[in-house]
């Protein structure tokens, strides 16, 4: 189960780009506002919506559980860092040797 939790209205930074066009559109390193949150009924993982509407009636959790999408795209909250915790995300990206993300986070922190 993912332990990262975001609240509606939080500023978050995307840590990844979407895997494909069935995923919520986001740009790695860009800041978004959390519009809505849901929790998987099977594993408890939190997913967030950053304002993207979906034409797909269902959504799949990282655990494989299928639930109704409610007309929104959902992304596991672990793919976003809270904008107030940039230092933590920066440190984690350096540990993972993701220097591209580290650079984006550093530049976000400066602005």
C-alpha cells in the first residue's frame, strides 16, 4: 500500500510523465493542484486527480483492482511530491540517480 497522502488543494509536483494516453496527463517536474482524491477499496492506495477528465468509465489501481472512474483520470499519489516537501523529493531523486528529476526539482525550489 502506498503511504503517500495528498489533500484536495495541495500543490504537488509530478515525478513522472504518463506511461501512455490512458493515463492522466502530467509533465514531470510541473506543479499541479490536487482536485480530488480516491482510495482503492482493495489495497487502500490513494490516487489523485489534477483536473483531467476521462472518457473511460473505469480506472485501474496499481494493485490491479478496477473501479469506476467517475469521469476523471486517477494517478497513484506516489507519482507526485508535495510542493512543500521538495527537499525530500530532491534527496530521493538523487538516491535513485534520477538527475533529470533532481534538476527539475532544484529549479522548482529556486523559483
